[in-house]
C-alpha cells in the first residue's frame, strides 16, 4: 500500500537508531561438551557491542552491528581463551507490528537474521606446563589469527519509555563456518561440527530525531499506511470543492453576461424598429414617431434620419436609447437552455455540465423548488429503445445533480419521454433533456 496517493505529499519519518549493549557470552565449541550441562560452555565472559539500524517500515529494517566476544573454555588438559571481533549486516523484523499491526508501541518483540565476518585469536594453554600445546594451530604466516564467516540470529524484547529512548534485552546465537576457535588440532573436526557463540545482553536504544519527527519504531501501521478509502474520499471532497468554486466563477461570469445582454436587448429592438421604419408618423415627415426627434416638423421641411430639420431648427431631443412608448419588455434571465447529447449516448460534455450547474444554483437558492427533467431522443431506433434511452438520459442528469451538487433526489423527477414530436430523423437538438420548475409550496 502506498503513501501519499493522488498527488498528496508523502509524510516524512525518522528511521535511524543506535544501540549500546553489554552482557555475557557462552562459547559453544568442542572443549567442553558435557552431556548433562544446560549450556555447553565452560566459562561466561563479559561482552559488549553496538548496532546501527535503519527502519524501512514499522515492521522491517536493516541493522549493522559490531561486537567483541572474549571466549574462554577449559577441560582437564587444556585452557583456551580467544578474542573474537565480529561485524554483520542483518534484516530485522518487529514481530509485534507484524502480527498485531495496530497495537501500541510501548513493548515489542523483535528478531534479526544476517551474515557477517569474524576475526579471532585463539590462545590455548596446557595447564600442566603453562605453555601452548604441541598441536597448536597457526595460519600460513605462522600466527594465531584466523577469519570466519558468521551467521547471527537474535531475538530481543524492547520497552519504549519515551520517544527517543528504549531499553531492551537481547538473546544472540552466532554460528561460525570454522571449527578452530580453540586453536588446537585435536579439537578441529574438519567442518563436521562448527563453533557457535551464545550471548545475553541488555542495551539502550537511541532513536534519532524522534522528538521532532515520527520515528518508524514509535508508530503503528495505520499511521504509516493511511486508509486509501479515506484518502480518496478526502481528495474527492477537495476536487468537488474546487469544481464548485470554478463553477461559481463561471456562473458569476454568465450572470454578468446575462445582465449585459438583457440591457442590450431593448436597445437592439428599438434600433430594429427604427430601421424597419414601421409605425405612426404624426407630422408626416417620413420619419416614424419612434425615432423622430422633432415630431412637429412643418410640412415640406427637409429632415435627416432622426426627423431633425436640416435648416437647424430643433425639436425635443430625446435619448437614442430611451424606453419604448409601449413599455419596456422584461426578459426572464433565469431561463436557460437544455442538455444535449451525441447520437445514442448519455455522456455529459462540459457544456452540459455548465447547464446543470445553473440548475443546481437555482435549486440551491430556492430550497422549495422542484425540477422535472424530461429526456428526449431523435427518431432513430424503435419506440421501446428510445423510451429506455430517453429515461437513461434523464437519470444521468439527475444523478449529476445528486452526486456532484448534493441536490436531494426527492426534489428531482426524471421523466423519459421517448422521441421528440415532429423531429427529423437524426438531429442533435432533439437528443436532449429539458428542465421544468415548480415551487412545492
């Protein structure tokens, strides 16, 4: 599951942490394999080390470690001490997050599995002589320095007592691919039985930037991977709000245009009447009274287009855009066009959505308004198919009003009427939905 879907910026988390460890180790070699012993080592030694961990998720991570293991063991004929240094890279898992992803973050059980490198210097001593035994092992350079691959497995419990700090208890078990940690020939089994190290340590973990930023070791899975459904719903809500704002801006511009057109229509009609030159002419000067600025011109006087005498005499000068003598015509600027469709389709284009937006505005301004949506088709197709298609178109427009504009469905009647009466065979103006309004009060 991804983070920050749908162009949302991904959240930033802290991921690094460091531990300092102290404890005891047990050497599981060949020097002391007593069948009745619970632990196969003869001596416990103090060990210490540290780790640097990078969390990929709240569950998984990578860890680089470094440890010092002073190993000791003895039997009746041999005493061995060996200084072993090891470093390894491991994959880590938070079992608590894995099994219970939504639990709290106070206590967690963890584990790791890795591979690494070990370097050790065995020093075997014969207690009878105080000298190295005769079968002591040396490398090709004549020194008692050896190398081995190591395979660490750890399990640890961790208690987070505040955001940056945690206290833990860790159990180690490290396998070596060599059997010569004791440094003597007679205890080397030639790969049949390799040597192992067990350890128990306590540690303190410090989580970098955990106070200023959420650290992945401190959060639950749902805080790292938010619910996609909720994210999608939030983004849809924001997109709808943006669309509403855009439509409001378009609606405002349309209203401004309506207002301008409404103011121009009477003046255009007045000019049309003047040009038509139809109407009474009281002074018989050939200029209708509608545009005659000198309605009492004496007979025989030459006049211009506005009935003014060319001799310079002037009558009453009225405005070029004055109201008609028959009264001002009032236009219903709320009367909008319908919604039109392509052939055999119910899809809504941008023009259709603007018309629906205007209907939604009217219904939003008047909560008692009810609208009937009448759907029509052209004559292509049989009667039953056209009835279904016209009903689908009306339902599509109704769904847009309900889903996008939150108009209650009980205020909308979707009515498929089939073929538009007296329509041509295929004609876009007949593939439409019209709106008819009625006040419910």
